[in-house]
């Protein structure tokens, strides 16, 4: 699969919004991680917006995926 935006010289930018993301574990979290990393390998810029949890950094980059954790009620 090739991303059409990449062919035009523009990087495709994708945002995932998910309640939890690794290292918190579960099926949905694992699938989101695999998909995000796969899209990065194909040339996309991927940002994950997820809920903050104590002990996890609010901002990090993991395997090319930007992860931003936000405090939410």
C-alpha cells in the first residue's frame, strides 16, 4: 500500500483518539499500536491522543508514533 499524499510530496498526517494506549494493555490498545506503527512505516505522520495515567509521560515518541496523553475526568 502506498499513501497518495506521500506521492505528492506531502506527508499524510493521522490522529488517533483512543481512551488507552500502550503500555496499558488490551486488545484495542494493541491493535491501535500495530496500525499506528504500520502507517508510520508507510510514511505517515501519526499522533495518538489518549488519556493520561499516573506514571506515564504526557508526551513521548514510540517507534515513530507521537503519543500525547491528556488529563480527562
